[in-house]
C-alpha cells in the first residue's frame, strides 16, 4: 500500500487558541564553502536512508557541504535558528499541510500552511508564539504524540536573522497550495521556494525531490526547467511549483550567489 502525506484536519484545543493537526549553466563553486541542510522531520515515522544518501551525494558533487537533521532534532529552536546557519539550500523533508477548524460542528478551512517539527507539544511551552497564532499542536498520525507545527507568522516574527539568497525545497503536502509560506521565506531573504500544490504520496515525493536535486545540481537546469521535468503525483495529482516567478529563469548557482568560474 502506498504511503501518503495527507492534508491534515484540525480540532480546537481547550487551553490556548491554537488548533491540533491530524495528521550548460552555472553551478555552485566547489571552493565556495556553500552549505546545504536536509531537515528530515519525517525520519521519526518514515525514514528513508536511500533518499538521504542520494540527495547528499548529489549535493556534495555540486560543491555543497551537507548537514542532516533527523527526527526529534527538528525542533522549534532549530527552525528559529536556521537563518543564522547561513545555508544556501535547505530541503524540508517534513510533514506540512493546510488547517481545518471545527466551528459549529463543521470543518472550516484555515488559510495557512503549517510545517511540522519533531518536538513534542507542551501547552506551557512557546506560549507567546501559540497565543500569537504562530504555531499549533500537530498530530502526524493517530496514536502518536502531538508535536509543534509552525506557520508563516513564525517564519516572519520568530526566526532569527535572514536567509541570504537561500533556495528552499519544501517536500511536505500543500507547501505551495497557498503562497503564505513561500512569501514568508522570501521576505526572510530566500531567493526561491519550491513546493507541491496539494497532497503528495511519500514514495512519489522522495523520488521527485531526488530528481529535482539532480536536475538543479548535476544537470544544472534553471528552476523552471528543473520543475518542468518533474511530473505530477500520479495518484494525487499535486504539481511542483516555485516562487517567486522571477526565480524560474535562474540556476541554483545564480540564485545562491555562488557560481563556478
């Protein structure tokens, strides 16, 4: 049976006003010291070492030094500090999705994109961020403890520092269904944001993301060319998108400001 990352549902919590989720171009210069990160929140329940190995090898061949964060390492603190680490490429292999809120016995869509951490949820932690609607309690699957999930407000208001010409690849569901998360990362200094516009199957998105990295790094395609090579999810129909539109004509080397001579 195929594994799916589904758009999650949400219900109201009692103590705080949050919700709970249920779940021939230029290239980086090898001498530049450009760094990339793979943020693998999904390793908690859905590890895929083959993807990590393939992605890391492709990135290193492209001249990146690669850091990988696994499972519970993917905390609110890590997300908040990411801009300061000066990565030029960040790949989020993480649960993501839209929200629905129960109102008068009906589910109402909440217009925001949420990105999961691997950090266990506590009502008494990050109270200011919860009260200012920057994060929620999220459930990846039934019978698994709640974790924190952050939205675009967290990116804008609580991340420390700026992404300096960083390319963001968001592998979770509906990371580009709305433009809120993409716009927030770009506001923070990212040069391009790539994500899927709907729910995606995990097997599909792991393969597609690996192909995307190869297109950008090994084949040295522009963003537009690389995205065009990635077909939609054959089962769920989600397609890969990029933001802002102007980044489509550029290669990854041009977007991160480090190109081979």
